[in-house]
């Protein structure tokens, strides 16, 4: 007999060492499942509930990317226009870098050179470091995941396009607050801080076979992978994300916090073509940009095959059109972004589904793990 989604969710706690977590699933404009369990802290003093907010690391990139796309749309700038038109100081932009390439990890600025690494909490120093950085490949000719730097690149674009103080503030005030999405990029209120769970690094190292080339590469101090995950410098320990100064900084690549319900609602709007309650709240061209693949193939940072739209990930395809891997379910239309340690979120426009899983006990891996992937498979077994 098929195991229910909720029993699979609770099995993560009974058999896989989960500490606290929530899952939210939406279909055709309605939330069809919201479950939560566990604890916000390792001492098990504070129970985890449906309103618990938690850092989601790179799952922040989805809301951040949409913020850039909206800023471009609202100011009438084409995604294929040149970044140098508003940011001429950026060396990498001086040979025709476009916003589409910047959004899809093609800029060549996945890392900063060792002598050019500012601190991640110093925005102006990092902007200046990026401006003088020579790209690691010719922009637009390859792609490689930008785990940290892309947040500063996107942030500066939003600031210059909109005159907003930051990308995070633009997201918080113009998107999250207006659409009642329980997800924040910086500037947390006291009430939000009171709802925060603490993140805990992985207890063991168990990378999958597909991820081994990356782990071998990141162990080399002079590799692009090692540089990318330490550029800008600082926040060397995964637990540093719990520091209030890190969360309040509004780091668009990795510093967002939210609930599973908030992330799943965000992706449900995208799954519904930008509509919420039958009202077009995200322009259709923005949704199309989020869905359509811009680059696919060998990832120079992650050392595996990846595919990117304008700021979101998709499952890469084999030559016959089948999926190379299925972290976003079986549909070819699905897109989203996972986060370090296990958070996972995506939209599936074909089936009207959105999914989010957030947790605070991290696991090893640059891809989602079985805690969330088994749940994704169960969603499609039950609702599609």
C-alpha cells in the first residue's frame, strides 16, 4: 500500500534524524497540505510550529531572482540588455554581459580571486571587489553556479534600476508584504526573530556518487569550487547563518528566512502563471523568464550537469529529452531552487503544483536529499 505523504514526513524524524521541519503543498491555487513537527532547537525547548521561520540558504535565490526580473520589467529594461548600461564599473560587463547571463550564472564571477575577497557582510567592499574582478570565463560562453557572489550582483542591479536601498527591501515591501508571502530577505521584525529556528550543520559527510567530483574539487584550495563557496569571505561555519547580523544583512544568495507555507505560496503564484486568487499579480513575461532555460550543460563550479533559467534551476535533460535527474518532480515544466542542507522548493505549472520543505538539521549534499525527494515523489503519486 502506498505510504501517505504525512507518514513519510514523520518518518524523517523517526528514522532520518530530522529535528524540526515543515512541508507545504499547493495545487491549483489552494494549499492542500501543511504539516509540521519537531523542535526549533537541539535542546528541544521550543516546539516547531507552522509559523516557524528558518534560514533556507540558497533557496533564497528564487525570491531574489524574481525581484530582479520584476525590477527589470517595472523599469522597462529588457532581460537581454547590457548590464554595462547601468553598471559600467563592472569589468565583467564591459564585453556585452546581459542581465539574462547575469541571472543564469553565466557571468564568470562565481568567485573572487584570493587577494580580492572582501567580507560578506561588507556590501560596498564586495561591490568594489566584483567590479574589478576579472571573470573566470568569458561571460556567456559557459556557466558555473555562483553560490555567494550572485546575490551581490543581483542586489546592485536592483539598487541601480529602482533606487531601492537593497534587493531585500524591494522584495520585502513590494512583493512579500503585498502578496502576504511569509518569506523575508533581511530587516527582520522582532516578531519574526521570535519565530526563528536555529540551523545545525550536518553530523556526518555522506555525499552521493554524483556529487563526489564536486567534493574532490572543493578540497583543492585553488579550485574554482573552493573559491566560489568562500567568496566573499566570512561565514565560514554553516552555523554562522544563525547570527542575527547575518540574517539582518539581507544576503540575496543565501540569507533569506521563511516558512514552508511562504515558499510554497510564492511558487504557487508562479505555477499559476503569476496569478493569485485569479488576479495577475506577477506579469506573464516575468513568469516566462523564470521558466525558460537559458543555459544547460557542465557546471564549472558544481562539477555536474545543471540547467538554469533567469535565476532558477531546472532539471537538466538527456539527449532524448528525458530528465537527467528529477529533483523537481517528473514534469519538464518544473523549476525552483533548493538550499544547502536540505531545504527544497519549486513550481510545476503543468500540474499546478508547488512544494516547499524547510528544516533545521542539515545534511551533506549540494543537491536535495531523500528527506525531501521522497516527499516529492509521494506528492506526484497521490495528486497527479
